[in-house]
C-alpha cells in the first residue's frame, strides 16, 4: 500500500496531467459550440469523452472523489450525443472543468478543506443531464428521463493505457544543457581558428630540407584532424540543439487554446459575437517565453473584444458580418518572434485619445495635435490610459495594455499598434525567441565588429562610385535596376565618421518590404550563434536585438534589422500595412516549399506554407494574402482545382495566383490560365530566380486593375 507521502506525491504529479486534460477538453467543448460540420462534431465528442474518461479514472484511482464525480457527469453529458452544444451547456461545461482543475490543485497543495462544497455544481450538471436535447423532444415525451447518477460503490478502475514515457525536466537543467551547446559551438569556432592558422603556416612554408617536409606533413595531418573535429562538433551541437528544442519548446497553438476560451468569455460578457483564428500556430517557441506571454495575449484578446469589436447590430449596419473576426498571426524570422493580435472592429478613436491625453495631463493640447497618427496611437500603452469613462467589468479602466507593454519590454521585446478607422486594429509584439542558434554575419566597421542576421542579408559585393546616386538628402545605390537607400554602417552606428565613398564592400539587406544597403570595411564568414537578450542596463538600445559570444569569449552585438532599415531610410520605424508582402506557397513537396520560401523571403515577402490545397484554403479563410504560389501536380486537390476554389472564396477573385509546374508544355500553361491563374512558371524558370519578379508583376497588375 502506498504511504500518505507517496499518495500526496502522486496527486501533485497528477496536477499537471489534469491541467493538460482540462485544456484539451475545453478546446473540444468550444469546437462543439460551433462545429464546422457533422464529422467535426463527432470527432470533437469522441476526443472529449476520451479526455474526460482519463480524468475520471485517474481521479478515482487517487481518491479524488469530487473531481471523479464532476468528470463522470461531464462524460455522461456528451457520450452518445450528436450535434453541437448550446451556449448555456458550454458555459456550465467550462465552469465544471475550471472547478475540476482548481480542486486537483487544492488536493495537491493540501488545501482541499478550504474548497466550497461540490454539491451545487453536481446538482447543476444533473439538471442539465435530465433536460432532453432539442433533437430528443419526441422521445422525451414517451420516456421519463432519469438523471445520470454515478454507480454505487467504488468507481471503476481506469482503462489500462501505455506507460507514460515522458520525464519531468526542470528549466534549470534545460538551461544548463543549452549552455553546454553554446560552449560546444564556441569550441568549434576555436578549432576552426586553429585550423585556419595551420593552413596559413602550410601555405607559407617552402618545401626544401627533409625536416621541413616532415613538419609540413605533420601540419597537414593536424589541419585534417582539426577539420574533422570541427565538422563533428557542428553535427553534435546541431543534434544537441534539436534535442533541446524538442524538450524546451512548445507550439504556439498550445497558448491559442486558452485564448479561444478568453475570446468566448469576453464575447459572452459583452453581448458580442467573436471568432478567433490563428496563422502560424505550428511554430515552436521557448516554453518559458510562451508562459510569460499568456497573460499579455489574454489581455489583448479581451481588450480586442471589449474595445475593438462592435455589437452585432452595429456591425450589420456597417456592412460587416455579425461575428467579429480576431486573428493571431505568428512569424519566426531568425531568432525573433513576431506575434500580432488583430481585429476587424472600428479601429482606435484618435479624437478620444487626444482628449484623454490632454485631460490626464500627459501632453498639452498643441502637442497632442502635432503628434503623428502612429505616435498618437502609442499613447494607449501608457499606465492607466483609457478613453472609456465608465469602468468595465471585463477591461476595467484601461489597466491591461500598459501591463502588456511592460511585460513585453521586460522580455526584451517591443510593442507597436496600427489602426485603420472602421477596419480594425493590429497590435504587434516582437520578441527574441531565445531558442537555439541562428546564422549571423559579422561585419567590421573601423574598430567595431557587429553582427547582422543572415536571414536579412541578400547579397555581399563591391560597390563602384559610378553606381551611387546622390540627392540633396541621401545616397542611393543601383541594385538590379532598383534604387536602394545607402549609408555607411560605421557612421550610422556613430563608431566613426562616414567613409569617403570609393570602391567599398557593400551589404544589401532587407527587413520585410524595406530594402537597404550598407557600406562596411569587411565581411567575415557567417557563424551559427546563440543570440542572448541584452542586459537590462542597455536593453533600451533599439539598434541591437541581442548579444552573441564569439570564440575566445568576445561579445558580438547583433543588429536589429528593423532599426537599421529605418535608420538608413532616415525615418521612424512604422508598421507595414497588414498583408503587405504576404505570400502563400502551396506544394506537397517539402523541398519545393522550402525552396520557394527561401527565394521569396530573400525578396522581402512574408511567407506562409501549406502542404495541400485544403490547408491553403484554410489559410485563405483566416488571413489575407497578396499572392498564392501553388504547384500544378498535387494529390487530392491539384493546382487548377485550388485556383478555381480560391476564386470562389470571399475576396479570392482579386488574389493573384501563380501556378508552378515541372511540365513545360504550352498546354499546361493554357490550362492554368484558363482556370484563373495570373501566371504560369516552370520549375526551371523558378530556379533562375524569376519567381519574385513574376509575383511582384502579378500583384501590380491586380492592384492596377482595381
């Protein structure tokens, strides 16, 4: 028999399992409130019954009778049923799941005696069980319903399931292993340096005396061994990084399940209707970062419903759908995570923001009137700032957005807002992902050495003075027929006076849709480095996204591409329009998807991927794209069928679609254009670099026609 201490330990371990089960059950309950179709409802019910059965069996085994009784009734509510659940049943279901989790945690901490009695909740569930479903009204007239009661005596033992192979690992252990990975990479860099030195000595030696021949042979063997060691170290470091990511990261979708609940609760509390969708939920990010962001994201979702979305009748008068749309978009570029929470509501009220700023004494009337719209909108992140006169039970008097901004900055990130009157608001969080390594290009300017994320770099070349054009205020360089703003990086960072332009090393880079060029003294070999968050004392330096450690312990400041792009252009950073430069690549070949993504991202597009036509249509229903690039030959739904389906979507008639194929016959091109494609490219044409130009041309034609 287990001792009391053993039982308490088991209950404590069960708390994390119960949390996962309740979250999964809540997700399926929300899916049952508005199922897409009958098959989806059946799947949701089956999954829900399975989660509840596991919760009930585990609770019964550990003697948690109150939790077992709740789970038993919830299981009876959905078992054997069909179709959706009404809003009242969903409310009670979610309340019961919350109560179950609270009770498990109380049992784990030894505070169960302080819990309120479970009987009122059980009575509410019994009452719901005794009420026939709408589709069972006829049967209810003939058969007297009997409330489902738990069987007398001990609860049945849980079904035998495979042994859980998961281990509990503390974040401290993971962080320690991450440090080992960093040191291994630093060791590899030192080995590469020693190998380079050996090669220099080999090339400088004259092969004459026998002793020199022997030394040269020895150095060649040493150089060969160092090469092998460096390669092996890279493989080991990569494997270690992958293993660490598998245990220290989670998909963003795990947080989205909580946000679905927050959106629903906020809509119910305000009498509004809202539907939350997500793009990029499959991205893996650091667990601790995700935990730190749950609170801010809940604030943003609740605020979007309460302050952003209009009531259903007001939306209908404005020609909008009754159900407001909330969209969470996630992007991972190098070691930077971007999260955007957007709504299609009425947008920020600039007049009210100005009045509130003056009333609270933040700025004078003349100062407020002189603010640009972008700067004015940033005032909503000030502590306690709210344009609402009366407190709301849901959002209070503005406490929330300042908490979001404070938390994001504490994590080393930035927050910005973009709003369009009558169309909605997007709030964007940009944070360091802090997971694994990323390729960085070291750039030497004067005595300084800084890094630029390779993901932002397009080309490195030599610039000739004849290619540089001067205006009254700026320099531009001609790159592939385009005039790109140009600055000396050393002068930009104020580590030296700008160089006199002659033949110099030129780095052409891009951030989102902004292209820029930098003059540097030297470009060194790119390295895979772990980018760490800046220390608290210098975190306000907007020019840098973090620090990396080079071989020998030297620190490398890593530039923030967004800041560099804005500084080169001589303007303040501004958020791009939603959907600007956004492309969707659809191909059932992983290699082809990766190839097209690399080409388009190098050209500045934000790229999302879909492995099938069905996935692509789901993306298009949730977000707006500037172009769709799809393969002709795909299983289940080919490129021609997808093109026709896109044209039938709401708003899809104006989306450029480019079909790519390995077939080069004119007949294939004709079929694609007849199906509604804007362009047809062969795989060979894509390999020559034509894809970005064709995408840009298709977008331009569509916008010109509009």
